[in-house]
């Protein structure tokens, strides 16, 4: 099976809603925490906001890199 065919293969087991939505929910929570911390103050709050707002960007970059293999 080549790389292009492998992208269309489904898993043999059904996934629960918790398994499907676990990562998107965590990324949403991280984004919310980042947005609120950006409003709260400077210094450590800024660092926290940058880290948590960049979490979805890092997840997409990781997924693209993993999929390109």
C-alpha cells in the first residue's frame, strides 16, 4: 500500500466520543486559557498566553509532519 492509499484507510475499531474529541477539547481549553491570561497581566501571564495560544499551531504542524511521512 502506498502513501496515498494509506490516507483513506479507516481504523477497524470504533472510537468513542471521548477518544475522538479529547485533543480538540484540550486545544480549545488551552486557547481559552491563553486568551484570558493575555488579558490578565504582563510578564508570566504573557508567557503563559503565548504558550497556550501556540498549542493549536504546534498540533497542526505536528499532524502535517506526521502525515507527510
